């Protein structure tokens, strides 16, 4: 994993130097300015990778690849293609040459592996970085479209670049998002949980895991149909998302069960967060069917909070989830539509 992040740094360093050199060599002042901006943005990308590399070295990131060797080989091939696409230094460049080389650079940097790595950052930061890279790509595409009038091959290739980027992001969403609710899916949640459990153990910071289940959801499907059930699931997901913070991870864990991961959240703050979620769901009135039917869902919520000493061994995801599940079961047994007392996991001794 470290070598993959190091390759990401190396490639964006190469791109930054290439854009800087092409900006100086380009004879078209408008294109030169675009390339200068592209170079500055590549410098920001390098900083992203360095931040993730530091987090990896501190034990805060999971290894997201089953075959790291294959990914490293794939990225090495991308690096070779990237280097071959850069024009040699020492001579003036026309706008055509500079833009063609720039499109090639960004094409090679569109590999989905880079999107996967960006997703390792805190959720709000990851979204900001994806948005920033979208603007980076659009800046170049706009420059190409402005330079080449009409339906030229270059203009067409610029549109291919834009489409490739968007389709890569869509595929990434399919891999990490629940398509019905838009929340993270179980796979993405597990990845984040491993990441934050390592962080919590290393620095001795509190971490809350919340599991919640829609009360009596089967009766919604039985009475109103599965389409109504989907409406309820989506409404509950929106309620959860509206009451959690940007740094939290909200997920559809499976069926009618949801999960929330809340870093830097101790027992009292966990209880407050869970009660906000409980109240937000309780306020829902979901219209179902064509005859004025309304479903008013409630949820039962289990909480577990790990508060270990710094440099402890990370809690396993199985332990954290089993503990939260036990709390959720207790809430069900106590009458539903309630929050269990937080279960504390502390370092022994």
C-alpha cells in the first residue's frame, strides 16, 4: 500500500513539472495560463497523497487492495505511459502540442485506482477532493473546446475525457454506495470502520459505532408492498444523513438496518447523536400507495463506544459491530423506538 501511495506522489509530481514546463514553453498565452493553473492544482494533488501516506505510516489507513502487487504493476504501467506522453524540454510548444500532451496526461491519471485512494480520506474531505479534481479536468476540457472550433477530432477527444471521468466516478459510486438510499454500503462502511478503529487505538480517542433497525419493517412490506418499503428506507436514510456530521459515516448496512460511525464521539455525545437520529426518524410521515396511506417509522438504536488507551491494539470490526448489535437488541427488547445505553469498550487494567 505504501508503494502505491508513493507512486501516486511520483506521478503527480511528474504531471506538475510537465505542466510547469509546458506553460513556459507554450506560445499561446491563453493556453499557457491554463497550464500554469493545472500545475498549481497538481501540487495540491501531491499534498493529498503525502497526507494519506503519513496516515498510512501512522497506522490509520486500511489496505484496500486484495492484490497490492497487481495494483502496483498496473500503476507502474500508467507511470511509463505518462512519462512517454510528455514533450521534451527545450523548444517552444504550439497550443496544439501543449493541449494534446495535457489531454494524454489526464487520460492516464483517470485510472479508478486514484479515486479509490481519494476515498480513504475523511468523507467530507474525500468529496471535496473529488470535486476539486472534477474542476481540474473541466478546466482542461474547456480550454480544448475553446481552442478548437466546431466538431474537430480534438474537441471530440476532450468530450471523451469528460465522459471517462464521469463514468469512472459512477462506477466508484456503484462500488461504495447503496443505490436505493445513497448512503455508503456495507463494504465501504467496513473499510471506514477498520480505518477509524486503527486511529482510535493509536491515539486513544473515542469512537462510536451505532446500529439501528427499523421497527416492524416487515409489516410495511406485507401491508403496503415493497415499493412502499423502499420509500420508507429512503426516508429513514435521509433522516439519518440530515442529523449526522460531515465527519460521520452513515451506511445502509443491510435490509432495514443502518449503521453510523462517529469519530471523536464519547458516550454522552453518542447518546445525543443517537437521540437526534431517533427524533428525526420519529418525525417522518411517509406517504405510500394511491389511497392516502401513511407510514410513521421508528427505529431502535444500539451504541458502542471504544475508549482505549493510546497505542492499544485496534478493536476488530466484528467486536465493535457485535457490541452495537447487542445494544440494538436490548433497545428492541425494551419496547423499540429508543436508544440503548452506550456499551463502553475500555482497555483492561
